[in-house]
């Protein structure tokens, strides 16, 4: 891809196809009218939509090489044929996923544009026009270009039904059947964290309004990760605009930590990676490593040897399917067979998926027929870690506590922890609005001072929410990753 810093100046009009990954609570509350999208430049996939062979001009020989092979499979078999699906990763993992944040100036949530069923949009950005005559503005970031736009005017419309269907087929994350582990099937992946691996600490790193935690042994040797996310483009943008100096300080801290995570994951080679759900703020580091691998062969050791555990990514609004396609494609291209995908369940239940001496992994599920807008938070993974100190850590990801437990409060899965990494960055933690909802907050071990950690920075999404923190505060000692003193960049739970 182009890497000169004049990229934006050379391109007066840019067009993207973009998939909606904003979640409905966020969209309605603090900054109404904000939509977060994962996009690709339209020219990179236009052939798959039109069905006609087109010449795609790229400066990257690597990108072009992948394209030619995938183009041949597409023309021979068609978009939905398994033989095309098996081969598409070669090209799709090389296309940069563009982060786009759209702000509607005059939001009408009843407009068909924001219909819960529409997943894909066409975003047309006018680089050198003034915003006045447009209803929307956006900021976007093209990875590898090393530059992000400031607010630019854009037009946005729903993709046609036909295009939506094709884009869904193109960006349906390809998973080999054997790796989609249904309950009852007794297939074990090889685990870097084995049945009796001792875990000495959990590091909760500052990654902005996002989550990245590392399970370590001995002198901070990484064994695995529970989520590998970092702040979204939009969140970073709001942070820096609100308080430039402090924002830059936090962004630099985040940049350093992300660099360290990528480096250590590569050096370690075979860490276990558990992803709670398919949202950018939980997978973006992993995605960046996938792109760097697919484009330039970086992090080879990691992609060939790491062990992955994901919830299934489905084709619905809110699920980061474009990111998932790139990540699963990198695993496929690396020939790595050590990945396990927990199937999406459309039922109200939670399941123990793996039980080791010091690590338990659960999945939660919700019946989407009973809700207006299905949310990946309700189909996520969560984990319980027992440290060598004997202390217990609950890592809920963004799962709601009521989906993690039986449908009444007081479930034992939510009891007796020494550390809690608060769900959803200190946002909504249960679906009920009843008075007793605080009863769903997990309970600390009795008679000790226990820490609840909030991984957020209070900026773009208002997490952690002050009321929520005070509710945790009745039983927990509350700590925020953005309030670590000075240059400290993580909490070490030991
Ligand atoms: Zn999150």
C-alpha cells in the first residue's frame, strides 16, 4: 500500500465498504450519533461485488500476488463455494482494515439508515470539501499509511441487499469444521497453558478504552493473553482533542505497551490467546499483528505457534467480522492448527469449556430472539485464573454478569475473588434494571481488601461510569488503568 504521508492529499474522494461494529448502548448514550465501522477501500473488493474481472492497481506486489490467486478461485468457483472460501485468506488478510468513525450531525435513529438489520454501508469521503453541505463527518485510519484523518465530510448509505449478501460471504471468517468445537465433541487443542501450568500473575495493561491482559509465570514471562485489544481510533481522537498534552502522554504509554506485547508474544512464540469477543477494543493488537504478518511476514513465530481460543464470529451488526476474517486468515496462512472456536448458541446458558488446574474458560450465551439488538458481549468467553499465591482472578471480558451466571443472582461462579477485572470497562454489567441489580456484581473473598480493576480512560465511552464504580466500591477497592501513577503502565495481580 502507499506509505507516503501525502496519501490523503492525493486522494480527493475515497470510497469504503464498511461494516457496523458499534454497539447499541454506546451509540445511544454519551455521544449519540457516533457509529464505529470497520471498512475496506471499495476498490480492493469491487471485483467480488460486480462479478466482473477488473484490474486492481496496487503498489504492493505482495497484495497483488494474493489478489491474482484469489481472483482465479473466485472466477472459477464463485463467492460462496467452499473452494473459494478456503483460498480467500491469501488476499483478504493483506487488505488493511480501515477504522472509520462516523458522526451523524443530525441523528434520526428511526431512519432506515440505522436499521438494526443493516450491517454494511458505503461511505464516500470528500477530502477537500467543507463539511457544511453534508449530513455526516468521519475520521478514519488506514493501517500502514501512518496517518489518520481529522474530521472530513462524508456521505453514507446502506449497501444494497445484494452487496450486503456478497460482502457477508466475502467477510465470513473461514473456520475449518474440525476447529469449531461443539459441546459434546471431545477434541482437545494443544495448549501452551497445559492442564497444570502454574500462573504467577495477571497483568492488566493500560491500552486506553480497551482490554489486554497477560498471564505470566516467574519473572513476567508471558504464558498467554486474555484479550489483545487497544483503544479505537475514535476513542484516541476524543482523548487527544479533549486534553492534548495528557492525551498524548496516555497514547504514548499505550503505544509503548502495545509494542512490548507484540514483541513478547513473538519472542515467547506459543502463548495461549483467549479472545473474549469480536470487538475491536479486544482484538486490535492481534489484528495489527495479523496484517504485519500477512503483508510483511512479521511475527512468524507467533502466528505459526500460538494457541487460540475464540468465540464464533457471526454475520451480525456489532460483530467485527472484517477483523476476524483477517485474524483467522493469518492463522490459516501460517498453517497453524492450534485454534478452537466455540460455536455461537442461541440460548440462555453458560458453559464451562475448559477446566485446568489454574485456568477455567467459560462461554456465555443469550437467546437473541428475546432482544432487539443482539450483542457480541452476550456471546463471549470469560475466564477464571487461580494464581500460585492461591488468589483467584475473574476475567469477564465484556460479558454481563447475569449471562455469566444462572438466571438468578448469587451463582457460585461469581463468588470469592481476590481480583476482578470489571466487565465492559466499568460500563453496563447486567441486563436487569431492577433495584437488586448490584447483587450481580461478583463478590470479593470475605475478610480481605480486594481490587477491582477498570480498564478504560473515562473519555469516549464514559467508562468507567461513576455510578457503576460507586456500586462496585461498596465491596471492592476500585482501581483504574488510566490512573496508574506516573509511568507505570500496568497493574500486576499476583
Ligand atoms: Zn470492550
